[in-house]
C-alpha cells in the first residue's frame, strides 16, 4: 500500500522527471510514432500525483480505498505508463511494447488492458463525465477517496466537457479534482488561434468550480495547489496547470508539431532521442 | 400490479423500483425526459437517492453512467431512442462498449411511436447501429412481461446493453412466468408456409397478420426476437428450413436491423427467399401510425401481402 508517501526530495524529483522524459521519448521513438508533446507536458503533475499525493496500491490496482485518476486526454498514456511501471503496477518490460502488436500499453489508455488505468479514454471529452460518475458513486457510498481527472486544453473544445462542468458544479462534487493541462497548443495550432478558451479560469468559476492556477512544472506549486484544492469543501475543483508542450525536448518544446511525432527510421530516432536531456542510456525495461 | 394493462413506461418504472429494492446499486439516470420515460414520479418519489437527472445532456449521462458502473453501480439510462443511441453513439462505443462498463441504455418511444414529434425524433436506425457495436447486447421486448423479465436479466448481468422501450400500452403476449433469455427467440405461432420474424413493437402486428393469413389458407409461423443481438440463429434457420420463406417486420429502417441480421444468417447458412418490411430507408415525419404504416408498407395488410407474395413466389398456391 502506498497510502503514506515517503516524500522525495527535490533532487530526486528532478532525476525522476529526467528519467520519465527520456523513457517517454524512447518508448514513442521505438513505437515509430506517438503523442510526445502532451505526455512531456504532464511529467511533473503525474509524478507529483503518483509519488506524493494519491493513495494507490500497485499490488492491488483496484484497491477500493485508492484515489482514482481518469486521464481524459487519453493520448498522454505514455507518461502514465511510466509512472505505473516504476511504481510496480506492471512489469517494466511492458514499457518496451508501446503500440506494438499485442501490447498491453496502447497509445490511448485502456482500463481493460492495463493495471492501474481507472478508465478508458481516447475519444476526447468523455473522461470528465466518467470521473464524475466515479465521484457520484463514491458520494453515494460514503467513501472518502478522491477522483482526479486530467483534461487537455484542446479537449476543452468538446461540448461534453461543459455538460460535465455544469453537472459537477450543480452537484457540488467536492471529491472531484480536475486538472487542465494548459499547454496552449492543440493539433492544428495555438489554442488561441484555433478556438480560444480564454477567459478559462472565469469559465470554470462561472460553472460553479473552485479554480486554481499553477505552474505545471514547479514541484512546490503543484504539490501545494493540489493540497489546497483538496481542502475546498462544497465545490468541484479545477486546477489550471500552465504547462509547456513537449517540455525539455530541444527540438519539440512548445512546438505544434510535437503533438504526434513520426519516427520512421534510425536516423530520426537518434535525432529525437538526442533532443531529450539524459545522462546515460537507461535500461528502463529491466525489472 | 396489473402490468398487462399498464403503459410500458410505467411497467419500466415499477420494475426499476423493484430492482432498486433488491439491489441498491441499481440507479435510474435520466436526461430531462423522466416523465416521458415513466420514471418521474414513479421512481423519483420512491427512490430519490437512486434517481439522477443530468438535465439535457445525454453525452454526459452516458459518461456518468460509465463511471458509476466502474464503481459497481448498475445504471439504467433512459432517453428517446434518437438521443439514447445516435446522439451518443461514440460515448456508448468508447465509454461503455469498448471500456466494458455495465451500463444499461434504454431508448424510449422507438421508431414511428414518436408520432407527433416527427422526423427529428423518429429514430429508425437504433437497432442497426447498436447491433454493429462490439460487446453490445440489443433487446426489443414486445410486452409488459417480457420487458420485466428482460430488465431483471439486465440488472443481474454485467453486459453492456441497449433496450428499446415502447411507452404505450401494448397487448399482452406472454404470461407472468415468461423468462427472457438473450439470444433466444420465442416461437409464438407454428406454421409451415412462411415465417414472419418480428421484434418489439411489431410483434403484435405480426401475430394479427398471421391470423389473416390463416383465413387465406396460408400457415404462417411467427418468431419473435426480443434479442436482436445476440440473435437466435438456430431458431431462424430451423424455421426457414420448415417454411422456406421469411418475412421480417420491424419498426425501423429495413437496413441493418432485425431484417439485416436475419439476412446475414440465412444468406450464409441457409439461403431462402426473404422480404424485409419496415421503413424503406426514409426519414420519419409527424403523422399517425396508420399513415406511416401505409406510406412505408409495414402494417398488417402489408405483412399479409408480403407473406402471400413470397409464398406464391415459392410456387405454393393460395
């Protein structure tokens, strides 16, 4: 059981983040293509959730008292797979199988395939409603766990997100914490050019949510903000995480093209992997 | 309770109450059409804690139901067929069928029974599109006792399911003890010259057509398919072997629903002449049932004529 976290120090967190970014990039390269940008933008948030915040039990992924996480922007699966593998939800060797024939780690998260994935997602806009269903069920049963849901900024174009926002506000679901990965880029361009979300915080406030904003790459800010949000009663909580798409990748950082990269050959692989800072070749698939 | 004379939507509501009383994990989800579904006030007043109205947001309803199902709840989500199927097709595909969540979706007022709501609300393709979804069962019960038995099965199974619900009073066909089984057809009338295969709302008319055919000296077998998926392949093949001719009747587009399912089975395993009756790939409109039956050719006289014609084509004289 992982209900009380040993607090990793800042140096340890930085090393974890560096390893996460290398593994994510390498997995995607070896798969031949993948959603790099939106996975790299979530590294600090996912590490904080799984190493410092959430109650989970890697040996019992369906532990009833665990905190739930719905990764509604399901294409960011690789960042979650790294956390789950390093935590021991499944063998690290699976990380080398991303998107390969017969894999248990598909590009978009799948609750049937992968231990630790609480809900299937990939068709944008649906996961927040599912997280609400989990939060409603917990309330009905008098359970105290939290339900986290990570949505994308591009995903927030979907009407269903706002149906869900209305419902959670109306029902004052204070066991639900949503996090918007606001990296300000979507497939076709800058969110402000494609379909602006601004004023985003005001929108969520208007729907009855308590809204927080944070630097989604600042360890202290993430930890403090999620904890402060957890204490709010009588409202659902939205944390707008200001992030940078493909953070730390020297070719792709803050580039629209990072959304889904293609790695067709060895030369491209070398170039892409060299773009992510790493100290050594990690044998991350060895348990 | 006298279910035989009750509106089907009230049978739905009272049965849902029983299911909630047996298992408090059963929930009634509505999207602002709870009065139309019959659950308001019947379920709302009796089991307010198990009643969730999401407002006019069907996509959200399906997602909430999926999330609740992941946590062990058994949500029955109702709306008009058009909103319960085609409007939320992707939500059902991904959050329910693909994610294998134990959600029960109830499409009310199927096909032409939308009457005054007309073309926007008449969904003629729900059986077809729901049937084409992997991991989805598709039911269309024909009377109050079959509805009750189907709902009891749904509450116990872990199977994602779509069910059509006619809202009005319909004639009693089964007795209280009838047991619905998915993938099992009910042989309502034995015959030797032609098989009439029907589902849901149309089964009552198929039976009446069989009576008319009998007066003409044609012996019609009537097979009712409460479960369009899984389909009782053995039953339709056995009947086709006996009669050599099949007429399918459904309150739907003739493309892809019961008629389509039966053609798939027979063409591969025992080809016989088939005539599909229903709506011939047209949209609905505001109209009476009689007008729509006549316009699209799937009322009692049309079933009779189609059956007689297919028998003639097979070389048997009236």
